[in-house]
């Protein structure tokens, strides 16, 4: 055997074995899932939740994410907080997220090696492309996470003043603050499902023994929103000094509504600037072709007549 083909054989073996290992892990996870479902059908009972938890622990993505799991407790808590702010509340969300990032990093490199093994690309170009796309794949999940967080914050800012109005009406009608949260969760479920589900979480935390201010503070941490931090501080101060919560919430709701109005005005003022680029790139070229096309045809006809 010639040693000239040794790098080709090594890269082909590495690419094929890595792909076989990845497929085996995924198929093994599916087989375990089918087995767990059969067990659930044969022996249904209260142990399903623990079975689901153990199933997510032994699935393929969390095991891949364990490779990138940070050892520092501060970095791990920061990652969990970012996932919570993006709406990922599951127990193993950090491991699954890191597993997806690991796949986005490894698969382009394996594809590059496979292209080199098939002699479609040279070895330096395949490694360069695989490394570049792999590094890009490590950034894309983080960008998606930040976009999901921004989308949740935008939805919250639009729905929070309406929820505060319902809470104020409930408090004026004689309900307590936890009962008002429960009312918001039921009444606004169709109009604002995200806020209604979060209010239901706040209500459960209050039922488990937390104060209203602490539950709202946790609510603010889950969204990283200044509006919710202001709401929690208003309620905490009202409870501490014995002030009227109804008046404080009404004032806070008015300020949030004015802020939402100013945000809408800011978006309206940015619209003409944003319309410049599609106008210049899409509309003006078509107008130039229509207006100048006929003149250009006539000009060419005149040149041909002179010849």
C-alpha cells in the first residue's frame, strides 16, 4: 500500500466512523424512547415523570452537550439564566442547548472531511471550510437564543399594560393580589398566552410560600425586563409601607402605557428610513428599466439606420 493515500484513508475512516457513531447514538435514543412508551402503555402510573426525566438524561443531545458543559458554577448559572430568559424552563435545557451547539460545530467538520474523502475538495480547503462553518455553527445557537429572548420581551411589553388593567379592576372588586393573578391567567389566556402562563407560574410560587414581591422579582429575572422589575419594586414598597397597591399599580400601568406609545412612535419614525433600502434596491431599478428601456431601443435603432 502506498503512503501517498494514507491521509485520504485516515480522513475517510474518521469521517465515516464519526457519522456511524452519531447515527448509532440517535437511533439508540429512538429505540429507548419506543421502549419507554411501551412500558408506559403496559404499566401506567405516577412514575411517568421520573421516567421522562431519566429519558431526557440519557438521550443523545444531553450526552453530547456534556462535552461542552462548563465546570465553573458561575458560567453554568449564567447559561441557565440565559435559557430561562429565552423561555427554556426544562431541567436539561442547558445540556440540550450545548448538544445542539456541539452538533453545529462538529457536523460541518465531518462534512468537510467527507468531501475530501470523496475527492471533491482538497484537504486544506475542506479543513478550512469545515472549520469556518463549524465556528459559525457555534455562534448561530447563541444568536437564536438572543433573538428568542428579544421576541419574548417584545410580547411582554405589549401585553403587560392590559394585564395591569385587569389586575387593578380585580383589586377594586375586592380580590386579593394572588387571586387577581389567577384571574389574569384565565382571562387573558387567548389574547396574551405568554403572559397568562407566566402569571400562572407566579401564582403557583405564591401558593408555595413566596411573597408577591419575590414571585414578581423571579418573574422579572425570567424575562430580564425593567418593566417587571419596576412592578415588583412597586408592590414590595407598597407592602412594606402599607400603601394602596391599587393606586400604585394604576400609576405604573399608566406609565407603561405611555412608554408603549412612545415606543410605537419611535418605530413609526424609523419606518421611512427603513423603506429607503428596498425602494433604492427593488423599485428604482425597475423604474429605470421601464423608463430608459424604450429610449435605449430607439437609440439602438437610430444607430443601426446610420450604419
